[in-house]
C-alpha cells in the first residue's frame, strides 16, 4: 500500500484514539460502558493516557494497513486495530472483554468479506474465514465450559473474531495467530506464577490474542 495511504490510516486512527481512550477507561468490571459527557476529549482518561492510546491506535492501524491491500475489507482491519487497543486496556484493567465491542468486529468483518467477495468473485475466502471463526468459537466455548475459570465468554467471542479475520488470509494464518497467542499466554502464565508463587493467578487472555493477531497480520506483509 502507498505510504500516503498508510499515514492517512495512522492519523485517522490517532484521532480515533481520543474517544477510544474514553471508551477504554470508562469500562467497569461489569455492566454496560457508560461514557463521560466529555468522551470526545478522552475523559475519564488522563491526558497522558489519552496520548498513549492515540499513539498506540495510530501505530497499530498504520502497521495493519501496511499489511492489508487496499480493498473493501481494509476498513474492518483498520477498525480492529483501533478496537484492539481498547480491548487490550479494558482486559488489563478490568479483566473483561465487552461483547458489544467484539460483536462490532464480527459484523464489520462479515460485511467487509461479503462486499469483497461480491466485488472480486472470491467466495472461497469468505467461506474459509467464516468457518475458521465458527470452529474456533466452538472450540473455545467447549474449553470455557469444560475448564471453568480458564476462558471467559469474552475470550470466546474475541478468539472467534480473531480467527475469522485471519482466516481471510488462509487457514494457516489463522492457526499461526492462535498458536502464537497460546504460546504468549503460556509464557506469561509461567512468569506470573514464578514471580508471585500463586498457581491460581488469573492472566487475561485478551492481550495474547490481540498480539497474536497483530503478529500474524504482519507476517503477511
């Protein structure tokens, strides 16, 4: 993709990072996200937090848009890059992944993939992406039910969205992203147990999923 387009995507994501910071810091451990009246200024996040979120969304979106060709699916990946930063912060701070945000990602990708398939005549990629998302969602749900406390329903929803978005590039890309996420989660878990001595420590899975997604996208450059 042209450098000017990548820069434009990054700048737009940086601007979106201001309300994104408001969204991330307004989330509570449970219940709906209630935005401040000055959400457009990033409140209730502090100025430094808003600046950090804006920098992260700009960098993440620029990186992703450099890897994804200009097409009807690009807006969905740009949106994922921005929302990924919001989800990362919420999961680290509140140990939750709001369904309203992950559901937006599902809708954005299904819409983008359908539009690209109709425009480019490649329904196979659409089918592969949807199957990848559905299979991973089911496997994650079975894991969440069979091993209580290991995965939350937010993790299940996000894992499916990650798999579907990566499945557009092929099943191997989806597998690569998810395996990377599992490895990262395992390493973080080992370090956390070693440093705290607490074998029951809860480690959020969202950050590992999002980093695995980003690395898998980058490998397609």
